[in-house]
């Protein structure tokens, strides 16, 4: 837990510095100074400042396994995934993720690190859902369900869909709120398109 807290503090410092100065307006020494750690500690967690910046929004995601273990074992998989989405993806987390994606568009050297973190998150979440599904569903079901939900959330984060997040200052007046977006998405998944 201490290791995770250290990594989060370093990532948060790098993210805040990027927000304030831009990705090229600071160096690793600035990150460690702000976070209160040494360069060696930084190097134990991240290969570069881009990797640290990319990990910040996703480091706010708590252990999905703890949420799933608190749900009834016979709960349909879409309902279990919806419960995780509501619990994990809070307004702060989503706003940070949206901001991180915008940073990656602005600073191309950041993009591969953001994509790498997203890939690791997708893979671990899909594996966890697969273990929860057991043999209740055909093998193709979990990847399709997860892919559909991931695609919908990505479209909302990237701005392809007009979804307003709490605290989102740039949302259009007609944007749908995130809770409604989740409800509509999962209604389509349950009933078909």
C-alpha cells in the first residue's frame, strides 16, 4: 500500500505540473521536489515523466475485486459491471481521465503511455469479469460486453458523445449527465440496439 501511495503522489505531482506548465515546462526534478521524494524513488516507479502523468487518473481506480466481492454471486454480469462503473468512475476520476486524454492529444509523446495504461486496465478488468462470469456465459460474452462498455465510456471521455461530468465547466447546455449516459448504455446492452 505504501508503494502505491508513493506512486500516486509522484503521478499526481507530474499531472499537476503538466496542467500548470505543460508537459515540456518541467523536469523530473520538479516532480520529485513537489511530491517530496527522491529521483531514485521516482525511477523505481516510472521510466519518465510521461509515464507518471499517464498513470495519475487511472491510479484513482480502486480495487474492482473488492466491489465485485460485495455483489450477489448470481447478479447478471451487465448489472455487476454497471455497479462497478457507478462505484469506480466518480466525477473526479472521469474529469481527470478526460483531461489526460486532452493532454495526450496536445503532447504526442504522452499518448503511448496513456494507451499503455488504458490497455493494462482493460485487460485486468476483463480478466476479473471473466472470472466472475465463470461458466454462466459463453466465452465470447465477456469480451463483447466489456468492449461495448469500454467503447461507450471512451466516446464520452473523448467528447464523441456529449456527456457532462460533474464539475465539467466546458459541457454544452444540452449534454446528458453521466448517470443518464450509463443508464442508457446499459439499457441498450440489456435489450439490444
